């Protein structure tokens, strides 16, 4: 279980996933601080909760490929930012997740 993992009081529906966004460092290797306006949007996060999966055309539920604790890459402008219990999280569809970071 990653150190950044947080419990959330939300159960996503269908193929939705709740992520804790991992922000890039605010300082360059040379010691220069980068303001929020100059930083790129983060694209990595830790999965905090997953929905039960979406229903396919046959009425069967398709299980999600990601699970709680996975570190993932997601599309830059995907999902919805939400504040839960004072913590910023992102809710997005599994299709907006580009891959699971291994290692």
C-alpha cells in the first residue's frame, strides 16, 4: 500500500475511478521554484477507489483493469476535480487512464 494512499468516503459508479493526483515537484534540480501557472497539469495518480465496472450490451458487468493502490497515467485534461474531506481528488472514467506504472 503506497504511503500516499488515502481512504475516501465515496464509492464510484460504473467504470469510474477516484485518484489522488501526484503533483510534480515545485522546484527544479537547480533550486528554482516553479509557480503553479507555469507548471504542466499532473498526469499521474494513485487509485483510491474503483467502481464495480460498466454493464456491457449483454447486461454483464465488465470488471475494471485497475485496482486500489495502482499508480496510473491519465489523459491531461480528463476527469473532474473534487474536494473530499479537505483532499483534492480526481474522478474519471477508466477509459481516460492510459496505463499502469509498474515498478
